[in-house]
C-alpha cells in the first residue's frame, strides 16, 4: 500500500487560532505591530473607509466625502480631521460616492450594499431621492454633468442609468458576466467604461447603451480604472496595473505587484497604486521604476485621491492618511528603501517617450499644483 500525504497550509492549533493558517497569523501579527503608527498623519474614522472623493468646490478645498462600512457617508475636514456632516439612511456599507452640481447647489450621490443609491442635499443632509432597481450590491457609480445622468454598477452584472433631476431609470447596460467594480467616462462623456469582476473592461455608447469594445488582458477582477486622453489605466486582483492604448485596445505597459491592486491615480509622470498588502507605491511611468513606497496603513488600501501635490488614501484600517508628492518626499532617500526598490520583484514594460521623464522640479510642482487646482475649481 502506498501512503498518500496531502501538504497544505499549516493551521494554527492553539485555542485562539483554530482554523487560521500561518499566513493569516503572520498578517495579524504584522498589522498589530503597525497599528497606532502616525505615518501619513492619520484621521481616525469609525469604520472601514471604502471610498473617498475630494470636494470640487473651491471654498471646500479642505474637505472630502467618504463612504464607510458602517452604513454612513461623511464629510470630513482634512485639516482638522473632524467630521462635519454625517449622511445616514443606508442599511449596508457605502461602497461608492459621487458629486453632482445643479444651479449652484451640490448634491452627494451614494451607492451601497443595500442595493440602492441615494441623492443627498449636502447642506441639509436631507435625502432627496432613492434610486432602486438593482437586485444586488451597488459597487460603483459615475455622474455625467453634461447630461445630469447617474450611472450605477452592481453585483447583479448590470449598469443602469438614471435621470438625476427626476429620478427616472433610463437604460440598462448588459454584457458583463460578473459584478461591476468601477465606472469612468472619457473626457467628452460620450463613452462609459466599466471594469468588472469578470476580468474585462467594456466601452459603451452612453446614448444607445451599445457595447462598442471589450478589453481583455487581466486574468481576474478589475477593481479600478481611469481614463486620460487616449489612455486607460486599470488595477486588478491579478496583481497588476496596466496602461491601455484606447486606439489599439491593447495594454502597452504593465506594473506588477505582490498582491491585489485596489486603487490608482495618475499624476504628472507618476502612477500611484494602493494594494491589499497595505503599501502605496509610486512608479515613474517613463522609466518604469518604482520610485518609493509609503507605509503606514495596517490594512488594505481601498481608495485614494490627489489634490495639488498631496495624496489622500483611505483604508480598511479605518483611517485616512495624507502623503506629500513633492520631489523631496516622493523619491526614496534612505539606503534601505533604495536597496529594497533595487531588489524588488516588481517589473514593468517601459513606455516609449520622446524624452526620459525625471522627477518634478519645484517649478514644475507649482505648475502642476496650479493646473490641478484650477481643474478642480
């Protein structure tokens, strides 16, 4: 008789650790060691931060809106860390948020695991309208300011559009085989792009609802996408971030990570990513090099946004943190970090550029900050 032995993950056998693998225990120990650190000047929240959006009003430049796992959305003062408004009404985690402006008034749009979306008056915190038609979690949304239309993506595999003035449901976009993780428009808002757990990205005609193109290249869940000119950037559970040429429909750049990539932003010559491994990474696009890693979060980095040269990140560790993207702060200066970057297993396919990109000068930083500031106003 031949004895057959199955080798699998080592399981803890102490009373406190039943059914936990060595990997699980190591993660818990690492997070416990990092808990309480002050890197990134953390703002403490009452529950997990799932989404983050900076206010677009010039007079509210120090404020952000966040969605939390504790069933609420909040308006946060990023300078003081104080919560100035709480929007209560959902019966599930708030997974996505958006802002809509009409006749000088600002409205907050929230989507939740409770399958609905709510439009709020940001002054009174009053719920103006509830959008209900999805049959599963609402995971993503996009707001068209040109047509005053709301688009929502759900775990029910569909995208739905709504009239933000009347609340009427307009269209249903079908084609994905799994949930919709993120939505984004092109600059003209003629086309809507959707990222899905099925690994595909789809391009839709917003007027007809027709799917015009399917982008295939990721191996599994695509969590985030950004559109810039003729470029599309995507982040995935396959541990990669890809840049796509929208004309060819093919990715021309890939940055690999050690864990799921949950969010990204592109600013100047950099792409910045947030991962399930708690690390924020800054890559120089032109050279493909990992410039720096920001560490401080002790759970998954779920969302991020940039104003000027400050990066704000939200995490499942129930904090919002901020990081300077100034040249003196963004590049790795200590020997340990440089060695780690040099030996990193992360690789990328460099983009062909007319000239090699370099770190921003102080003058370029000021110009970039003014540009971004004027866009947001």
